């Protein structure tokens, strides 16, 4: 290992000792950069890596709100503005009881490279709260979002930092936060948030974007390999927005999705989740009060495997689309034993480091999250463009742009890996391609 990279990695571990997710994300990126650092001594000279692993700014704040019983509740809010070298900070907000500094720093660090890959001018950020939205009433969600924005508003703006949704934050939460921002600012600055409702500046296709983008990425990789989606079986996890969007597009392209999963188990539908009725039911199920994938199994008479993950099901392609670390070494072993050839990460960091190494060592083609799932933030970037123009593109126009962005991500990843003699390597290629643009921008802007 290159001495400079080793030194930066050691210092990240020493300075962020209780942050395993952040350490893992940094390690994956930095080890990919070995040939780049060897070729560009100017990066060490300018301490580019040391700067990249340190957020430009990190705010932590108190969020105080009242629940339906009239009791005062206190949560912790965060916004991490990781790197603003190529555009306004951009990235989602996550509301979950699992949110902590390590998770948000890993997500903000990843976002910097992901956003760079999209070809659009967006820096990297992430934020959120340890607020758990499960079981909260609509009025409680509104009061929490208003309280959260009452602090966050002073740190964001259309040219400064543009949050969006992530786990636990969808169109409803973005609406409440935008309303509060507008009330405080007294201005209609809708470029401050993305993932908005269409009626106040949202983009067509934003809900579908991550799932559709995943399939455009896969199609493009397959084109390079002389393969196609047609007739292939897909094992997916999750049942939210991303899984739904991916399933919709898989079916359109002639593939057969056979699983979905939730916190309590997975559903195996051997006939495929292929009819309009089944795909529409995914949305209905998600919107229901006690959403649970078992409902799908009951409605369509197929197997529900309580407490298990779908990775033991044989398929041509696996798409983890739920959350981080959902594929551990034992799952990777099942995937390899099943003869699966392709693995594309639609969730952020769904694979542990050892599981990912095992998949790669066994010859699977692995598409990394920061490239595969970049379609979501890419359409957020297109939403920002439309807000600046005060004009909205048609769904076909947004779709065509998303398509060409995903194709560009695949080709820049393949090209970067080849330029550095790494062969066909989508993981290291994406890290290098994402890094190059940000590093060059930082060098040109002087010390910051
Ligand atoms: N949270 C999404 C992501 O991980 C979207 C971020 C955005 O649209 O800004 O990329």
C-alpha cells in the first residue's frame, strides 16, 4: 500500500475511532486511489486526501417538538457539508433511530464521489436526525419537520446546500420542511430542497429515479458485456421507492424480479413480480399503516420466509436495495454458491467489506452504490436546473437525461479503471472517476 494512503487511513482511524461506517467508506475509496496517488505527487503535496476526509463543516443541533400527548420531545439533528468544491452541497436527510455521526459521515463522504460521477455541479453532504418516524401521526411528523427546519434553514440555500430525502424522508416530509423554510425566509426559494411535490417545483420522475437509474446502469454494463436484462431473474431486497422503481424497469426490459424483503423477512414469488397488479400493490402496501411484506405473500399466495434475507434465492442478478450492511460474508457465500454473476448495489453500503471482497474474488461483476444509485441525486440535480429556469421538463426529457447520465457514469468508471491498468473494475473505476474531478477542482481553487 502507498505510504501516503496508509498514513491518511491511520489518521482517519485515530481521529474517528467510534465510526466504523465512516472508516469503511474511506478505506474503500482510498485504497482504490493507489495508482492515481502514485502518478500524481501533487495530490500529496497539496494534502488533497487529508482535506477530503475532513468535512468542510458539520453542524449538530437540538430539535425540540411536542408529541400528540403534549409531551416535549428532544432529538438530535445534523447536517454535514462534506465537500463543496464542484457545486453547492447536495445530499439527503435521513430520519431514523439508527442515525449517528458515523453513518452520516460515511453517507456524506460517499455523496461527494457519487455527485461528482453524475456529471452535474453538486458538492457532497448528508444530514438527518435520530428521530424515528415509525408510528408517528401526521401532525407529529409535521411538527418535527418544522422544528428541524427552524434550525436547519440558517445553514442551507439554493446556492449553498440543497437537502433532499433519504430513509424516513419522502415527499410529505420535504413538503413540511419547505413550508417552514418559506415561512421563515419569506421568499419562494424552492431550489433549496429537492424531491418536492410537482405542484411546487418537483421534477417528474424523481420518485422513480433511483430505481430506473439502477437499471439504466445495469443495461449499460450489460451492453459492454454483450448481455441483456431480457429473460434474467433478479433477487431484490427492500420494498420501498428504490425497489419499486427497479422492479418496474426490470419488467419493462423483460427481466423477472422474484423477491422483495422487509425487516421481518422476505417474499419469494417464483412467477415473478411482473404484473401491473403486483407492482401497483407494492405502492399500496408501502402506504398502508402497518406496512409489512408479508401482506404481498398473503395477497398473491406465495412464500414468506420469516426472519430471513433473500440472498439464498438463486438468480442471475442480485440487487440489494434496502439499507447498509444487509449483505454479510455468509450471504455473499450463498450468492456465489448459487452461481449468480451480477451484483449491483442500489442501497448505500449494503455490503460489508469482507462480503464485497468475496464477491469480487469469486468473479462476480459488482456495481458499487455510489455509481449504481446515483440516478436519484442526478434527478435531484435536474430538479435544481428546472427550479433555476422556472420551467419544468417533460417526463420523457428527464428520462432521456437520466439515461445519458447513467451511461456516462458507466463509461467514465470503465475508462478510469482502464487508464490506470486495473482492467474491467467498476468499483475502483467509480472511485477514481469521482475523485479526479473533485481533486482537480480543489487544486485549482487553492488552499481551502
Ligand atoms: N438520498 C439520496 C442519495 O443517497 C438522494 C440525495 C439527493 O437527492 O440529494 O443519493
